[in-house]
């Protein structure tokens, strides 16, 4: 029997379903999958652009990079190596990547644990415990970013940490004063029964002063119980060498790899993107933390969670019928 060159529709459905557990800015899920006979294609869905915080579509492309890396892991866990062709195609800038497949003879157990992490990962906006995160835990995360041609710099010294916190605060203060920012945030945050946006139950019931976080309380009432403790999170800056579509896609792939590897190690994580949204904050991080080079794409908070089980369900996703087309033609 000739070996198959494309996963079955059942495998396709389950792998793309898992891929779509990827994080995205404001849970906008700005991706679209198109199925061809021997390949799968990833497109940007521009209708989901956040025009105020993301006018260039940078975070939209980062989100698509995250779904692409999730897809590689999801297919590998189902026994298929996904060969990714990234497509910087000026004629079709929204066509970000295509995937072709090779059937694997066995599944790497490490990939299986990453796939399990993808199924359970969530953005944790609570403060984290003060227990230190050991170098042996952090070093592999830096390596995962490097493999995607990105850098992950941990702001471990007081001065660097303070600079990152100040940059987030500065960006937040600038954004807060813009009615159009508040309006856009309100349209996406604090939802109750929606397959998109950030639900109220994922947002802290109380805004903890001084926490380096996006202030969703500005527009939405959170429902997530938060312990009152000093945040012990490590702050890491994810950066790229350039600032093009390719760099953004790579940043998203690195973000996914870092978050899943951290989740596998039972760390809690939270991406924070405001430092990339306000030019002066971005320059501050580049100059004070990255030694003046590179393009900060986002900050990742990570640390030990206050409870081993996160209270409440996973953040919802749009049904596959809205993001895959044609929906499983081989059916
Ligand atoms: C590009 C990008 C930017 C994000 N920025 C923030 C942010 O500034 N603050 C925050 O709390 N979460 C941020 N997130 C996390 C998303 O809100 C989260 O992934 C989404 O709501 C889905 O929830 P989940 O990660 O729990 O599945 C960001 C995620 C991505 C991919």
C-alpha cells in the first residue's frame, strides 16, 4: 500500500482544533486555514484586525505564528511531520504559510507532552508565587526562542525588571487616555458567552496595583478570584532582529514554543504586548534591557501559579467551521 501523503480528515480536524488553542491578541483568532488536496494553507483574517492597538497587523501576524507552531506540534503528536513553507509573498501578503506532510514512523513522547500542554495552557493574569524560577527551567525557554531566530531576555536584575515594569506602565498610561483605545478594549474584553474575546472569568476580579499587566479593569469587570500577594513573576522580553512580516511570524512561533515548554514545566504564563504598541515604551525596553538592539515584540510574565489547577474553564475558541475552508472536502 502506498504511504499516505496527507492526514485523514479526522486527524486534520483534531490537529487543527488543537492548533486553534493557540493564544491570540485579545483572543481575536485572526487566522484562516484553507485545505488543499495535499497541503494546508494558513492565511491572515484581516477582518479581525485590532485597528487601534495593532494598526500594522504586527500582533495579528504574531498570533498567526503561534497557531502555526501549535499546528506543527499538533500534527507531530498525531504522527505527521508538518513541513512548513513560510511565504513572504508580496503579491499575497495574507498567505503566511503552507504545510505539507510526511508520515512519521513513531511519535516523539516529548511532542506528546507539548500537545498536552497546548490543550491545557491558558493565560494566567493572577500574581505568581515568589518561589524562584531556576536557571535550568529558564534556559530551555531561551533556547526555544533562539531556534526561531528570536531572543528571549530575562529581566532578572532589579534595574532591568524595573525598566520593563515602567515601560508597561508608561504604555498603559498613554493608552488609557485614548477613548478609542478604551472603546476597542471594551469591545473585546469582559465577555460572557462568546467564542472570541477575553471572557470576564479570565480577568482578575481585582486589579492589583503595581502588577505589570494590561489594565482590563478599565472597561470590564473581571470574575477571576485573585490572591492578594506580591507578584513574583519573571519578566522576559521576546525580541526579533528585524520588524517585518517574517520577523513577526517567527516571534509568534517562538511565543508558542516558549509558552508550551513553560506550561509543560508547570509554569504559569501571561503574554503582555503593550510595550510593542507604544513607540516610546518599545524604545525604552530596547535601550534599557536589550542593550539598544533588536525589536521587542512582547513581554512574557512567567512563574509558579498560586494554585495547581486554574479555576474555571479554558478560554473559548471559534468553531472550526468558521476558520477552516472548505470544511473537510474529503469527507
Ligand atoms: C500577540 C498577543 C498579544 C497578547 N497581549 C496580551 C496582553 O497584553 N495582556 C494579556 O493579558 N494577554 C495578552 N495576550 C493573551 C491573550 O489575551 C490570550 O491568548 C487570549 O485571550 C486567549 O486566551 P488563552 O491564552 O487563555 O487561551 C496576548 C496574546 C497574543 C498572542
